[in-house]
């Protein structure tokens, strides 16, 4: 079940407080000097759009890198490029995307307000969160090693807008985008620190099988994940079965997942 914060006023993207949506497309590239992030914000709510256009609210992206303790918030336009020095980021980088008020807003009453709020209006202070797009992130891996298979170098896992159901996969992007339901996203974040091998077998393995199967599709040839998979496959004898190839690239994911399960259960 997805977790929502309690705010003293309605927030778009927090449960069903407000109708509409805030979505953000994230792309990134990195080298030894800097990490370049491209953010494309899309807002579906007339009232909030008017606040953005008038400068009374703004898009914000908050970056958090636990391994380097880097934390920084950026004020953004609807299309925004951000460059961060490479030494400031390493490993898992998390991005929280939202809309915040820039000034006091009296009688706040956004379009599509949930009926439970009735005719109430609210007073908003500068810095208050008005909309949430959820969290996403990427792996800041500066040294690409062609002899190992870092899943984070070709796949990105993010939270979807749907509460439950099968995860969705998009191969038509720089890195393969795996979108989990809100329920699965919560479980994923609870488990990823202690059940990595199990999660790799449940999520990364089936996606990698399909990625190997479609890697020669000309529609995807320009994407980085295709080149990386082909580089990894050079290590192994010619094999046509994507299932076997995926197991080789992930070094027996089923075996490792079962071993980790036994360890967690105490054998």
C-alpha cells in the first residue's frame, strides 16, 4: 500500500486530494567531470499552472545521494537542464520532484479539489509543497566496466501512478525504464537493502530476457542499453536463447535468489 504524507491542505499527487497530475520525464548522462540531468515537467491542473505562470509557485527538484551525502534543491523551469560535478555523486542518486509556493497564497483552492474538503480554502506559506510527482533516480556509475553487468547501468526502476498490477517496461529510452505499481514500489524500497539478489531475480531477470530478445530492433539501436548489452554478450559463446544468456549475464540469478531466501529464512 502506498504511503501518503499528512498535509494541513490539499496537495496534488498526495492520495486523491486534488484532480490532475504532475509528471516528470528524467534523462541523464555522465562523464568524469559532471552529471547532466534533463527534466521535463508536465502539469495537468489549470489552477496550479496559473500559479506557475504568475511566478507564485515553481517546479523544484531535490537531489539526494546517500553515499556522498550530497543534497541540493534546484528551482526549475518546465524544461530544465542541471549539471552536477561528478565528484559529488556516486552510486544511488534519488530525485524528489514537486511544486512549491514562492509566496503566501490566501484562499488557496485548486481545481479538482476532493469533495471531502467542501468549500474550505487554505492559506499557503512560501515553501509549502503544492504538488508531488513522486521519486525517481539513477545510478551515478562513472567507470563503466564491460566485464561486469551492473543492472543499474541499463535499467531504471521508478514508481508509477497505478496502485497495483503488473510492472511496466519501456525499452524506447536511453535506459530501460521499469515502472512499478505504488504497492510494489513501497515493497521494493523496503527490501532493496536486504534482498538484492531476490529482487534481481524477480524484476531484472525477466526484463533482461526481453531486452536481449529485442536488442537488434532498429528502433532501439541508438540507445545506450543496447550497446552495453551487446558488449556484455561478447564474453560468452554464441547462444541464441535469451533466457540462458540473461542467466549468464546475471551470474545465475535464480540460484543466488534462492540462496538469499534460504539465508533470510535461516535455512
